[in-house]
């Protein structure tokens, strides 16, 4: 009897250890509502989140109290879809010409100064996402303007940014670009960087050394149409990652829209093909789950996998563009005219 009981307990322990939390519902609390589209968020903790939106709107939601700014460039209200936060600064980047990258000084409570640190004009200019490896080094990416992705790099804490020459990057294919859907076209782990594309080609660009050298890898994600491809990428560690997207024009189609890698992005395998969620604009690993817990959001709703993407459950039909976790059960999500605080529950 003791041996049988020990065997049962061991089986239960192993079974639980192979999966993420068994979340079955979400408590969704609005923390900011306004007539803007919010696709870029950066939480500071469980009660504070920075955001960047269209109509020039940038702000910090502090315990449901909005601290807002409206940024104008000459007479234009810029549309922001990229944001990144370091220990003392916040960076926001507008999408199309003129693309303007602003550095906002932050003292932990209030924004104290704002400076334009990069500007670019041109008919093909369109920036999609931004993140930092550390407080000094950061990267932003955008659609091709001259046969390669637009890659901006800073090495001095964001005071100066330089655009990489196409000679230093793999060429893009005609019709290959990216989607400014959730500020998650880029994923970084330590010195490693991955960038996802869509359109005519759905590929993953990879740098092992913080943007100095690049390779590019094919994926099995649906591609070939203007709105097909990878919309979001996330890596758990330097080997294990997930890409997700699909066909924006056919959001229920759930084939060729989810894939994982176990070799750092060199090869990708479709998961839950023909099952689970269709189009999603953002996918993120749940912290503390060893890459087993995954949440994907989009306008059709919120989906959750506790087993690394092999199976999925629908937790909500509420529409969001992006999600960013604070810990293993609390996240912020943004969408049309709102930001919400999400608490995942078993």
C-alpha cells in the first residue's frame, strides 16, 4: 500500500510539473478608457503600466490614475505603436513618416523631460516594435525601405540611434514586412534577438550578439497574402520560442498560425494545427512556468495553453491587441479604447 501511494504521489507530482497553471478564468478590470487605440504597453509592476497610442497619446497609469501627455510633431498628432522602458527612461516610436523616437526621462513617479532622439521620413517608413537588451543597448525594427528590414540600434542608453545599413542585414523578399499589432515583433533573451515578419514571407531574423550579426530562417506559418504571417514572437530561453499570427482577413482560420522552436529559431514546427485559436496578434509565455504556460490575445479573444502550445482553451471573448505579464498570474492588456488589468485564476 505504501509503495502504491508513493507511486501515485510521484505520478501526480510529475504530471503537475510538466504543465503550467490550470487557469480556467480571468478577472478583467479596466484601468484606462479613452478614444484611442493602444497597441504598446510596458508594465512597471502590478499597479503601474506605461502605454503609447495613436492621437499622440502617451501615459502612465498609476493605480488607475492616468498621467497623460499628448505629443505633437509640428502640427501632427503621431501614432505610437512601440514602447520600451529602462530603469530611468521611457521610449516611444511612431509608426510612419515622419517616424519620431522620443526619450522620456522618468524619476520613478513622473515624467520629467521629453526629447526627440531619432527622426526619419520617407514613403516606405513604418516602424513596428522596440525593446532593450539592457539599460544601454536597445533595438527598434520596421518595414523595409531599401530591401532590408529597418533596424535602429542604440548603444548609449537611447540618446543616439543609428539605422543599420542593408549590407549588414539579410535581404527581405518583395512583399515581406511586419505588423505593428502589439509591439511584439521582437523578442530578446540575454544577447540573443529574434524578429518576426509576415506578408509575402513569414520568417524569423536572428542575431546572437545584440544586433551585430544576422541570419534569417524560414517558418511554416501561413504566408503569401498582405495580412498573413507572424504577428508576434516570444522566447522563453535562448532555445525555446513561439511564433503566432495567421490571417487577419480570416480570423477563425487556425491552420499554420502557431509554431514552436527548440533550437533557437533555426527550425520551426507547427503546433495545434487546425485546432485551438485562429488569428492572434500577441503571444507571451507566462512567467515562472518553464515555457509551458502561454497566453495569446487578439480581437477574437484570449486563449491559454498550459502545455507549451499543444492544446488550448478559450478564457475570454474580450478583444485585446497586446498583453504583457507582471508575474505568473497578473498582466496588463491593451486594445481599442482601453487598458485592462488581468488576473488569471484556476
